[in-house]
C-alpha cells in the first residue's frame, strides 16, 4: 500500500516537475486575435474528453471540422451552442494549418 | 485457396471502393488503459478466490468515424478488455433537420451521464463509479453486478433530439428500442450481463426493451453550465419474457470553468423467477398461500464526484459512491437480504504529455450485509492511459 502510494507520488512529482502544458496548447503560440477562440474551444471541447481528442484527430479540412463540431454539439449535454461554432471553427482552421510546427505540436 | 482469396478481394473492394469514389472523411481514434489494482488488506485474508484480484487490467479501444455526407456518419469501435474482443459501436447516424438524429445499429443506448464518458480515455479516475462498475469493485463475486455495468451496448434504433430553448437553455432527449438485457436460463435470479454482451445477434425473447433520456442544460454564465437529466430502461429479460427489469436514473452536472461536479443516482428493479421455495432463503409468501411466480430484487447506486484542476496538467478528484442490494436471496448466499458498499476515492490525473496520462487513486470501502463479515477495505489503483 505504502509502496503504491510512494510510486504514485513519485510519478506525479516527476510529471509536474517536467511541467508539460497539459493537453492543450501553450497560449504563447496562439496569435492574439485567436486567443478568445482558443479559450472557447478549450472550454467547450474539454467537457467530455480531454483536448487530446480534437488536437490529436486526423481531421484537417474545414468541412470535416464543421461535421465534427456539429456532431459533438448534438451530443447530450454538450454545452456547445450554435453561437460557439464560428469561434471554435476559426481556431480549428488555424490549428490544422499550423499543427506541423514544433511549438504547436 | 483461390476462391476465398478472390472473395476477400471482392469484399474489400466492395467495402472500400464506394468510399474511395466519394469524398468520405475518416477519423481514427483509440484509447489504451493499463491499470494496476492493489488490495493490500486482502493479502492475509483467505479465501482469495472470493476476494478481488490484485493485478493489471487492460482496456483497448479502436474507433473509426466516417462522415459519409453532411447528414450521415458511421461509427465502428472495437474494444479489447476483460471479455476479449467486443464490438462497442457499429452504428450509423442520420442527422435530420431541427436537431433530430436517427441512429441504427449497435450502440450504447442513451442513459445517464457517465455512459458518454465510459471510455477510459474520457473519465479521469482509473475505475468507474460503483453503479456502473463492470468487474473492478471489491467483492464483485458476492454482489454479482452493479446497477448497470458500463458500457451498456445493444442493438436497435434510437432517435435523439437537441434543441435550443432560447440562448441559455438546451433540451436533449433520446428514445430507443433495443434487443434488451437478457438471461438465458429458464429461472434466472438476475440479468446475466456478460451473456447480454456476448450474444449480440440473438434476442432471447423476441421482445424489445425501450427507454430514453431527457436532459436540460442551463448556461448560467459564459463558463458555467448546469445539466440535469432523467433516464429509464425497461424490458423483459428471460427467455419467456415473463420477468422484467426497470432501470431509472437521474443525473446532475455542474461545470464551473474547468471544475466539474457530477452526481448520479441509479435504481434497478429486477424480477427473480420464484414459484419454488427451495430457491430462496426467506419465505416467498404466507404459509399455505400459493407461491408467487416472481419476486423483485432492488439495486441502487450513486456517485458524487468533484474534479478540480490544480495545475494545467494535474487534476484532483474526490468521489463518494455506493451500491446497495435488497431483496430475498438464494440459500447459502454470501449476502444478507440488505447489503451494500460505500466507497470514498481520492485520485489524481496527470497529463504527462498530450495524449498520455497517469491516473492514481486510493479507495476506502465500507461493506455491510456480507455474511462472512462486514469490512473496511483499502484499494489503490495506478494506471496509464494513452489516447491517440
């Protein structure tokens, strides 16, 4: 029991010390005009799963993202309103165009 | 040899050429969780066969979502876990106008809130809440099963609706007709969940089960939402369609910024085949009276969970959950007619890098109604999860 706890604490401490940016993007890589859109995306799309789901998705075209966001919006209790869609899609379009960059990846 | 190879080529071409000919958007997604459950207090207490297993469990899921057109999406998900390979999803959604979606195939019928997050990549603790447990809780063998082991996957059709009622309120609803949970024996005491999953194509009683969910969501502030919902499932489960189950639940979810508070309550009433006093420990009715053909057992369960981000990559989770069973028992049952579990869990969820996380939790169990002895037990989980 104590060993398991010690191991858990050690892993947690190492992870926190390495301080990664979590599942999301570091705010510094996002252009200022898209900061609000990113915040909206990060808040709405982390409700049922981590941001790794959309950020790791093999989705690139605007039409495919549109289909995804509409699909997720229709999930029960999605918390995504029709007003949220344009901002989320703006961020996702920028992300798809820049995801190859080392700092964004 | 040539025959089967040709058939395989024709089949493959038949499946993929239509997609290649049209612009179909595919996305692949997967989750892998490996969790170690450690039960230190059980080590010196035989018989171990009745105790939970200390050890690893692995859950893997691979999913393809194909957007066939603006209105149609097909989803196929294969899972590998304690029951071997299973099809967790194989359905098609047709999105009609006005927020209505028609779904057909093999899917998880809408029920409660946890059902959406059942994938280990989506929930933050290593294991599921007790009312949805599928084999990881302590004393599983004595309690048999939880209220509704998740994921509950079934074949059938569902209609789902999602409507904005003004700017701040959203209504979600879903109604389904599915094959239903089942037991293959002629005189069951309970639903056989493993069989319900493993015989996916044959309905044992040719009578569908029905159910649905209604939920309302309120946007209280730009980053604060409250969701409340109520769900139900109802149907016959034995071969002769004489014994029924009713599952009902209510769910609540408050999200403030990145903090989540979730609560659910589930209840299941299940008819047990009676008619024979030798099958039960307590009298089935007054002396001399005709014996009832069935008696009910009741299971209910709940959880309240608070998920609090403390760093960008670290969440703390506190959960209180429980499971109770009441009703007549079979002779030599390890349980009294009133038995239950209450559990307190403290967990952490650490994102090491995008898509790779470490989950750790310590759980304190209080168990009552166990003939052997009531007990307090401690369990610890340590797991890694990758989403890709």
